[in-house]
């Protein structure tokens, strides 16, 4: 799993030599912490978080295939406001999250699905 993350990071970052993946164990879950240069954070996160979400999905699925639970954390490569490198994003919220593929559709999608119109028989379709 660590090799998979390293391969992905070396191909999407501008400083692949400074990209680092550390593995720890927390409550029976393999936690992979990605540390990249601040310049590469945008590339790793992606527009609206699409890249990091894809990376997390790949790790989650690879974990399932190997019979383990896995999670990905993303750290900035330098100190943030005089603190140690942390898993904080620009908004101060943690970038760590566990993927739940059993998540239901958003409420508006459920409503759309419930109100789908099925074609009605018309005089033209009757024989």
C-alpha cells in the first residue's frame, strides 16, 4: 500500500523527492500519512478535493482486497503557525477522513429519484 501511494505521489508532485509516506496503526486501521511540500498540496488535494478523494478511494479498495482497513492523512511539509506539521487544511479543518462507500445519496438526489416521470400510454401508443 505504501508503494502504491509513493508511486502516485511521485507522479503528481513537482517535488517527488520530498514526498513521504509513513504508516502507523490506530485502532486496527492502517493509517498512511502523506507529507508533501506546501507547493504540492494543491496538486495532491485537487480541485474540490477530487484527487485526494481518488487516492483515498484507491487505498480503501486496496485495503479491502488485502483484508485490512486503511485510511489516508495528508500533512503539510512545513510548520503551520509555529506548530508541528499537522493534518490541517487552509480552513483549519483536518484533511483526514475515512471513506464510507455505503453513504446514501444526498437528499435532493433521493427526491429527484422519487419524482422521476415514467412515460404514460397515449392514444398514439395504444393499438
